[in-house]
C-alpha cells in the first residue's frame, strides 16, 4: 500500500499519485526493530499487512512475552467512525476467552495517533500446511481438530460474533502440543464489510471471505446481520472434507465460478470419489450435512455440531482407518496425532 502524505489515505501500490489531490504517494516506512511503542512494547519485526492493519511481532517490556500489534493503516485512522468500530470490535473480542482462540490482550494508540490491538502471539503451522503434507487425515484426527474449531466457534457465536472466513489458513496447530489449535481472524470480516460498504454484494473481487470456503449465503452477498453461525459450519464442512480427502468439494477457476458452485453445484460425492479411503458413513453424512445449500438443513449450531461429532466418533470406535493418498514429505516437526475429541474434554 502507498499513502498520500497530504490526506493520509492509503492507495494500491500500482498508483503513484493520489487520485484525490495529485500528491505523489509514498510507501510508509515500517517501524524498525527496536522501536518502543507506548513505553510498553518493543518491535521485533513486521510480519504482515493488509488494507486495514500492519502487523508487528513485539515483546511486552513488562514480562518479555511475545505479542502481535495490529496497527491501523494511516487512511483508516483518519476516519473517526472506523476507528470507533475498530476499538469496539477489539473490546468485544477481548471478552472472548477460549483456549482455542487467539486472545486480544489490549488496545492502545501509537505516538502517531494510529490505534492498535495487542494480541496473543501464536507459534505453529497452519492447518493448510498440514493438509498439504499429510492429508488425507485419519477420521479420528480430523474429528479431533474439527471439534476444537467448533468449540471455538461456539464461544464466538454465543457473543454474537460470526467468523465468516473459516479456512485452513486461519486454523493453527500450536508448536509443542499434541495438536491443539488456535482459530485466528475473528472480527476481521466485520471490519472489511464496514470498509467495503455495499461493493462486496455486487463484485466478486470484493467478497467477504475466501472463495473456496464461502457459504451459499455469503456467495449470495448477504450482509453480516443476515448471517448466523451456520455460515461458519458450512466452511468447517469444507475444511473437514479437505482434511479427509485432500481435495475440495467443488472445482472452479474464477471467483464467480466458485461463488456459483457454492450456490448451485452438488459437492463431489465422498462415498463415490473417495471410496478407497474407507471413510465411515456416519462421518461422511455429517460432513455433507454441513455442506447443505439450505442452512436450515445444516446442524443448528456449533454446539449441536460438536454433539454430532462426538456421536460419530463414538461410532468410529477410535479406529484410524483412512489411508494416505500418496507418500508425502516429512512434516516440519514430529507431531503426535490426537486420540480424539474426548482427549480435549479432559484438558
């Protein structure tokens, strides 16, 4: 992103002058390593950026623990209404205390006036990485991971928060654990919707969410107020399908094709296309229920999905019977597969 030094609005990298006032755009210098913010946080490195925030890895000076600082972009920091929404969202997320959700630890404002959110620093690998290396997963392993995601979603939904972008990239398997996860990205979709206004309803390029995991409601352009937790369960169904088969339930090339697939197409049959994997019928039925076009036909809530998953795993009897599709490279670190959802209930 490039910034206009006069109006402080952000613009795409391909522009060289501000389209509003003709001022040459500049690339804002990231905070260098060692910068101290509010006398509380020492910057380690810049680790990410999007249209809303720049993300820094930092040390908390009080206890030397790592955290991340999500610092609002210059242009948005000039919009009082968006700043208020940003802060309200952070305060709401701070109420969400769940072992499987990245924690919001505080809010603040930098010396230059930009607000920021302090979040727990998560170390690990994304589920996307593990799917690339190890899928198809054994049924019990897929159930254990999905149960944790659903538990995190249940806590978020209880506070009226819909994720709207559940995908393997937003699920991290933590370092040094027997496959405990953290769900990232809560609150981002709400901010993006406020930023885009009505554009995402008519432009596939401005859709809220990720095309491969969109619920039919999102593909139809429904606003956040028109969505409920069953949109997240649809996305979790796509993630489970991918964990179990290594593939997605639909194939498409363009953004518009993906959206139409979620709205109209029948998912590729697991029991037919992946019969060689021996995935148990009750588990197939639950995954396909999550992928129903009509949200009334999906599990009624994340809590109901968890109960259904527990019932399915009870029928599996603890058997890891899915076969790998092909030899795969060694994972980035040795990780013991979990024994199922009951393991997590004992923690």
